[in-house]
C-alpha cells in the first residue's frame, strides 16, 4: 500500500509542527492505550511534548466572541507553539 499525501495549504513550518504534535499524541495513545481519563491523557501529552522539546501552553484561557459580543472564556487543553490547538477528549465505546 502506498501513502497518498494531499497538498497542504499550510506552510512547511506549520505542517512540520502539526506532524510532530500528532506524533507525540500518537505515542501517548500507543503507550497508555484506551480507557484512561482526559486528565491522564493530558498529563501524558504534556510530558511527551516536553520530552520532544515542542513548546506549548497548557490550560490557556481565550475569550470567545460571537458577533462582537463576549460570550465566555474557553480553556484550551494545549496550545502548541502558539499555533496549534489540541483539545483532548475521551470517547467510550460500549462493547
């Protein structure tokens, strides 16, 4: 099987950052597997990003506006290099 790669509208720098971030998150999933809480995955993701020296902010608060009106503040799980938003969620699938 050959990999099909679609042309990306992202800059090479941003594409590399996204690729590195996804790689770190996949490493967390491979190590922990399924069934952990969001809190555990987030802690492991922070650990993995630090180990790979990928800069990030954790629990960054950003204002949410709608039609110019402030609605609320939203807390991002991870904001990688001030460019990539990572929201961690856990989906449980009944067996």
